[in-house]
């Protein structure tokens, strides 16, 4: 088929690669405009743009696909279908209706659970045991369209948003060509989503990243892993030079009791409102991520220290 691909982050790259590998004609790739990235804040293209340009594909990075000129340009592509994977913009009706067969979204949850912007993070933060990917025919409602095909997987005890994203990206890349083949053949018309069990995965805010040690050990553990590696759940340690911010990047819930925020041993076990959490990986302000043992060699936390 003649396709347009709309995606921006690394999560979308395997899907684009799979469509190329399946022999589809990629008429254009759409991605969010380049923006400052990394420590130096140099303006760099998104992972999808960089990959598409490497493959010699035509790339467009409009600030808004609602612009009439951009809508007209999209219509002029004369597409069979469009595929959207974490693009980052809402598509207007004219865009959704432009391809002959429609627009299709690869979404990283088991809909109708976790519609919206941050389904991978929210699934871990909520303590879900299962998640998956689904190919959905897009409508004007937020992730409300009929499901073409889906696949599920188990969320492991040490999964972070980062590791789960990688697994889901690969699963989605396997699923997407199959789903599009079914659409083209007319064998996969789609199944309407259930009206029950709808939840929304709102965008992660910086305010909610701070760890609340008064929560249970499992809640704190889910919070840490769901926000790792970005933006990173964080706490502060009081020092003689002032508070130092530390991001907890990997953790494991435990049963040993202690005061919330209290360091309970020399291996990074922290008390919670109920139970405790062992930090397995952390990142001090201005430093790179480290395993707990390496972190503590450079920044010891004595038992009895209270974290804020």
C-alpha cells in the first residue's frame, strides 16, 4: 500500500522499519519538529525523523497538521492508509478521512484501558500485571476507534517504563504489518471497544514525579519504575551544602518496616508508609545513572538518614 507514517519517539521507529520491510511504499513520514535535546540542548531531529532520513524517505515536520496548507498537502499524497505511532498531534477530520482505507493507530495499551498520552507509564504506576499493543482504526474521539488486532504481554516485577516500551515497540512492529494486511484484504473490519473499563493515561506532570514515602512499598515501587528513566521519580537528601536531588530509577518492594523516608540499611533500603523499597539504580543531580552499590560508594547514606 501507499502509506504515510506519523510518529516521533524511539518507540515508533521499529514500526516504521517493519512497514518498510513489508514492502509498503512510504509516501511521506511526519514527525514533530526538531527541538533542543540532551545536555547541550542542541537542536536535533526526533528518532523517527533521523531514521526516516537515513532511509532516504521524504520527511515533513509541520508545527501543526491543522494548518490548511498542511491538510491540503496531506490529501495530495493520495494515500491508501496512514499509520500513526506516538506522533504527538491530534489529527483533524479532514486528515483522518483523506486516505482511502483510513488512518490507523498503534497504541501501547489494552484499550479501553489507558487511552491517552502515557499508557506505558500509567500501566506500571497503577500496578497492572498485563498490558499490550493494539492497532485501532482512528476516529475523532481520543483512542476510541474499533480495534483491528492486538497482542498482550506480562509486566515483569523489574520492568520500567523504558524496558516495557522496548518490548511493546517490538511487539507492535510484529503486529502492525499483519493488521494492515487484514485491512487491505477486508478481513479485519475492527471490533468496537467496550464501554466498560475506560481509563485515561494523562500526560506525566513534573509535579507528580516526587516520591511520597508515606505511600505503601508497592505504590512507591510502581511509581519509581513507571517514571524511569524519564522524567525519573525523585527525592532529596539534606547535606551541609544544601539539598541534593536524587532520581530513583529501579526499585523492588520489600516487607521490612521503618519510618517513611528512613534509610534502613547500608544497601539503599528505604522505609515507606507500609513496608519498604530497595533502590537498585539511582542518579544523583549532575551525575549519570548508577547501580545502587556504585551510587552509595560515592554518596553514602547512613542508616537513620531521612529522605524528603
